[in-house]
């Protein structure tokens, strides 16, 4: 996360810029697009209601998503996307990200 704050890159600048500085010390979760389903589940299982004790996974993530509302959040990518993510990574990887 510190690299995202220090190294300017148009792919993460909008997200990083939208987070107020006061919240950065609380950013402790790193998820990856390659594991988005399992990382999303792990994140939502770590968040619990102060009232019911129920996890955000059980309340909102486990089911209710997808075409029929029967799949878990982020378990299936139904959004149309362009491919070649590895090629794009190489295209946008800069020496700034190496430090």
C-alpha cells in the first residue's frame, strides 16, 4: 500500500486519491484480482456486525448475487472485459514500481 501512495500510476491513482489520508493506517487487507473470489470471501468473513455478530460474508456475500441471485459475491465474473491482463501489466509496469 505504501507503494501505491508514493508511486504515481494512472491505474491506481484514482483509487488511492479517493481515500482520505486519515484512513491509510487502517488499510491492512491486500487482495488480488487473480484470487478475487477467495480474497473477497476472506475480507467479508473478517468483518462482523457489532449488533448481531454476523459476518459480512454471511449477511451479504455468501448468496444473492449473479443472474439468479444464487451465487456468492465475486464468485463468477460475468462482466465483459478485454483480455490480455499480463500484456497490459508489462505495458504499464514502470521502473517506479521497482523501488
